[in-house]
C-alpha cells in the first residue's frame, strides 16, 4: 500500500426509470438553466430525450439542446458547445448518452468558465473550476459517470488527449440499466473490453503487495466476463445488464487504484493513438492492443500474470492466462488483430509515432519509445 | 440488482504522518473553532494528541478538548459533549480515536445543532443537520470513518441503538496505518471479526443474483483473513496493517450493499444486545454470535453458504465453510462460545429479551422473536 487520497463525491442514482428524477436533482442543487448535451438520434428516437425534457419542465428548468457528439468526441464540436454554454449563460451541463457525451460535456463545463481555448486544458493548463455536470448514462463502459476524466480528440493535430480533475466529477449520475438493453452486442463486447482494460493497467504495472486492490480487480474482471456471457446469450438479461453497468462504473471510479502507488496506462496510451488515426471504437482498439501488450510485458511481472491466470481462469501459467483472455475476446467477437479492423502492418510506424507523443505526455516515454510501441503492435499483426 | 442511491462524499487521506494535515483541511473548510473528542490516555501518551494540536495551532484553529469516550460510547458522556459543543460554539467536531470515538463525535455533531435531547435521534427522530465531522482514525474496524452510522449505548435503559444519516458522513477522514501497529493482537482479532461481520450480513440475507457485490464481499473477507494472519505473525507488518485498515473501511462504507436490495443485520442485532448488557468488545461478541447464527441460518440460504465455503476456504460444503470460519476465529483467539466471556447460559433469556426490542426497531422482529434468538444463542453455549 502507498499513500493516497480518495474523494469521489458523485451521487449515483441507479434503477429503471430514474431519469425522471433529473429535474428534482437539478432543483435541489439550485440550478434553473442548463445545456443538454447528447449524441446521435438514438436518444431522440427512443423517447429518452422527451422524458428528460418533461422532467426538466416539471421542475421549471430551462434548457438549450446541443446534439451531435461523436463517438470519439471532437474538439471542434466541443468548442461550439462551449460557445453555446457561454451565450446562454447556463449554470450546469446535463449529459445524456454514453462516455463520449459525458466526456465532451465535462470539457464544455471547463471551457464555459474559461477565457482561453478549452484545448489548453488538454495540453497542460490546470483546471481550477468548471460548471457542475449531471449525467444520464445510456452505455456502460467508460466510467466517466463517476470520475474526473474527459478524453477529446483534436482532429487537426490527430491528438486524443485527456483532462483529469476533481472539478469535473459529475454531481449526480443517473444509471438506468434498462437503457442499455438495446445496446448492440458488438458495442457491449467493446464495453466489456474497456472495463477490463481500465482495471488491468494498474493490476499489472504497479508494485506487488496490495492485497485488497488485487481482489477488487479480480472481482471486477470475473463479473465482467460472467455478465457479458449472460448478455451475449440474452441481450435483455436484466440482472446481467444491471450488474455489468455498475461494474463498469466501479472499474474506473478511483477505487481500484487507491493505494497502489505508481502505475501506468500503456494499453490506453497505444489505443488512443490507434483511434485518434482510425476512428475505431475504443474497446475494439483495446482488445487488439491488450493481448499484444501482455505478451510483451509478461516477462516484466511474471508472478502477477501467473496470479491473473489462476484467479480469473483457473489456469496455472501466465501465458495460458493471456491466451484465455485473448480467446474470450474472440468469443465475444471483439477484434484481436489489426487486420480485423483493416489497419495494415505498414501503418504501424505512423501509429507508434503518434503514441510516442502520448507516452511522453503520460510520463512513460522512457519505457515506451517509438521502437518499443512498434514492437508491441507487431504482435497484433 | 435492485435500485439504489450511492453517495459517499467522505474524503479519505491515507498514509503515514497524514494527521499533520488536519489543520490545513479544517482551514480549507473555513473552520476556526472545534471540539476535539478522544478516548483514553493512549492518544495522549503516544504523542498523537500533541501532533494534532500542533497542526491545529499552525492553522490558527482553537479547540476545546473532550476525552474519556468509552469503548462502547455512552449516552451520558455524549450528552456532556453536546453541552460542551454548544457552550463553546464550535463549528466542527474532530474525532481522534477508534470507532467508538467517531461514533460519539457524530452523535455530538447532531446534538449540538438540536434543541432536544440527542437520544431522540437514536429512537426515531430524523436527523436533518449536524456539525461537520472530521476524523483521525487509530483503530481499523468499524468503518465509521467513511459512513453515516453512529452507535451509542444508553446505560440506564440498556439500549445500544444507532443513528444512520447522510448528515454525519465525515467530511475528511485521515487514516494513518502506522497508528494501528500498536493495537494489541486481541483487539486486532476483534476488528477482523467486525469487518467480516459487516459484509456477511448482506451477503447471506439478500436475494441472489448480485454478481459484483458477492465478489466484492469475498475479496474483502479473503483480504481480512490474509492480512490478519500476517499481522498475527508480525504486528508491525506495514503492508498488512495498511491493507487491513483500508479493507475495514470499505467493509462498511456502503459499497457492498449498494444494489443488493433488502437485507438485515441479525448478527449485529444480537451482538448489540450482548454488549449492551456485558460491555464486552463488539468484535468478541460477534465471533460468538456469527457461527451460531450461521448454523441456524444455513438452511435458509444453502447455495450462498456453499458458495462462501468454496470461494473463501476452497471447501465444498456449506457446513464445512462455517466450521472453517469458526476455526479461524479460534486461531486468532477471538471467543466463539458465551462461556469464554463468562456469560452463563442462564442469561440467554435476558439477552434474547433485550435483542427482541432491537429486532423490532430494525424491522426484523417477525423472524427474530425472543424464542428464535434464544435458540441461536443456545448454539453458542
């Protein structure tokens, strides 16, 4: 165990139909005028947006609507959202959607209280304040509903960068697992990969000796696998969808890394470079990167990989554990090779060059040079 | 999974020497005058109180000191604390000690803002406000450092009752695991029992189908057993003491019950009756009650007891799992029979009578009648 501070003040309201409480929650916080951010038309077609707006009206809350958030949210769209938030003098941002909508909403919340360009905060400027963020989640995956992270892509510079600040933890996040029943199985698979990726980074790259955190991670991974298998067999399996949703939240709410000391996010670093260039789903990129990274990294931490194999799959060798995880990704139809998402091996150098910049930004440039990253990606050809 | 609201806003600052940050944290909250509550002389002798006061002085915070909290905090002492807090017009309560000091401090925080007797809140009056509570923890066990519970004993009526309110979550809790190195091994054992008791109540009495919560509970129990064994062999085992401390916090911070629906606290209910009458350590009472309760309850939920046996001890029968837990209590020298704490079997009727009142208060009076409770206690003779 290492020193840590844990402070996660987000209030979670979990259950069917709970989006009807949003007006009440905003009222309780003294908020009367908001920017409602969403993505594609699915939330309109499903009737969710109407239900949300009805709840706002019932609580006398005025709102400006801002749709069109991309699945990898773009800086250009974020900037327009910031302008809108300023123009309409909103007091809070309400995100209705998946992780990308939540991430862009957090960025808008920061930009709305700043005189400088919002991208500044992604390249080093400290976040000192933000409008309060409220969320209604429609896709379980990123954990953004209960953390202080936001990832946005600058299409001009091909940079997928993030901010991390206590000021952008959502005040209230409403999780209605029924909203996820219609999530297509391929996106459910990507979400499962994403949740696993969130917890294995710390698990494999930290120092040993953190008993509880290892157990928490193993519990999360086992639950993700168990519930995803149930969902694949029955996409409307209510218990599995609900457990999956809450598990994805806990996979990146600060709980599993609390006390584990220094660790790194190499898989996310490489994947961010991939999806900055190719606009593939984040989870699909991760299921390609993870097995490759594990095959390369296993020699650096063999005992933890051995433990992983035993605890998760009941297997007795590190290599067998990695193979079992890769095979599970295949079973749920998430890609494990670059060719499956039509990325040619000849592009590896360009990806590695992009990733190298991130590696330096994330403080792991010494281990993850362009050459190392290219070598890892070669294992995914 | 069932609907739930999870909102735990306590900030945890974990690490060696972190008590030195208390002045700063109070300052950041705009607090200038506090009541410092503690228990016996150990915090004076160890120098902890001096270090805390030095931190307060450095931040220009004035404080009134109030020591003498009992290990089962008493209403009479709590009432005097309320008077003191009112007299000195303090803006916050700072608890320095174990769970009992924290619990009494929360009660004082409630009473200080009320015109009526503080006991009213333990027998049904709703808590609507409280002074902010800050804590520096010296004993890992009760989880009071990160929850909204407070247990106080009314010696006149022999009632050990509790309040549970969002208003008494500590604002900041400082956890320095080094402060627990000197905790005697018997009290360490009682704390281990207590942490296990906190998570098994929900685990065994809820409905099935909550994948993640089962895994979290199993991870907590396995970590408690693993780290307690290390501490028994080496009381200054820094990693084990630290892991144990954080595990005890998570065992009762609202995480494991979130989403499990209705469940009950029968072991705590019976133990509260025991320690209300005999003033034995809470954990010692629990290690007597739990195996007895399990032997009685196993027939009502055999599959979960079977799972418990397999996941925790690698055993294949429910009965063997209960026996293994009881044997582990024996190994760490926590009592498992009433005779070990000198409670004669002839007292069982009186204990059951006391527990019956609690059972009704906690809404489980239908299942836990005086006769049922006496029957369970007979299994601990």
